């Protein structure tokens, strides 16, 4: 397993409120990836994403062990997100400057041929094979809900004013409900996590092209970020990839 990641503030933001975490345990054939996209005034979005990602990652790593089942991985991540959400929410209530801060969270815990994916908000997880790309997660946003109800097409949702209005976030409420996905993984395939600074600027097929190009995979996150920035870079951009 090979994991790479990169983040950038984009062209229009003063600060980068995205954070990510990568951990690969080659001896155990395990990997753990997390991306958080913070929200809130001043620097509080950065505080929220940094705090939540760090807390969540630390709690998950404590309980990782050889030969984890998907059910066990889900339980570990569920408990960890509960703790991360609780402490981030408490922090948001300690100081008026942090009021309302929160973060999206998308994470993948992989053990051998099994992966468990957690999602809260509109950061995404994709599964990329040699010839295809598929979004694993479901966006928790107003526009995505409208698509699921048949009120918007996927193309219309990309331009809709409500595309960035998320319906779930870590740290904004005392409790949060994550969504989980099970994914089989195969050697040579890629799990890609990203903030919406990437997915709002590139089509899935464009992501697939860059991932499966003959160029060095280790530079793929930077290449994807550069494309998003070349198109205006209106938001922070984070890309994390795992080659199984």
C-alpha cells in the first residue's frame, strides 16, 4: 500500500481550513486516511478540522489491531467520531470566537481486502479501478438531498446555490450521525478522499484520467490541486490517495 496527500488554500481564500491524516501500517497491510474541511469564521474552521481530525485519528489508532473485520472497523470509527464530535462541540461553546465552528469528515480504514468508509458532510471518497471511478460516499448537502428526491439532476446540483449548504458536520451539534460504507479493495486500485474544493471543480472522469495517467502517482494530488486552482481555486483543496 502506498498513500500520498496534499492540501492547498486555493486562489481566493486567505487561510487553509482543510486538514488530513495518513497512516499506513505495511506489516499489518492496513491503512487509515482522513480528510476534514473546516467551516467557521476567522480561524475557527481550521481549529475545528485540525482538532476533529487529530482526535478522531488518535482514537482510531488506539484500537486498531491485526485482522479487523468491517464490523469492528465501523465500531471503532463510530466511537471515535463520537468523541471527536463531543470535544469539538465543547470547544465551540467555550469561546464566542469559536461559536458554530465545525468540519466535514471523510475517512477510510482499510485492512487487507476490506475497507470501511465514514462520511459526514460533503467531502468525498472515491474508488478508482483501471477503467472506472465511483463515488463511494453520499454528500450530506441540501443540493444532494434535492438530487435524491428527483428535484435536481446531478449536473444542475453542481451549479446550484445550495451545493455548499451541508446538512451534517462534526462539532456543530452535541451529536452527529455518520454514514458508513463497505468497500472491497483489490491490488492496483485506488481509494481517493477529497474536500469539495476538488470535487466542485473537476468532473469524476477528469479525476479518473489523472489518477490513471502514466505519470508518477505520488504527484497526482498536486496535479489535481493545480487543475482546480487553474480553474479559479475558489476554495481550499485537499486530496489523499491510497494505492492498494
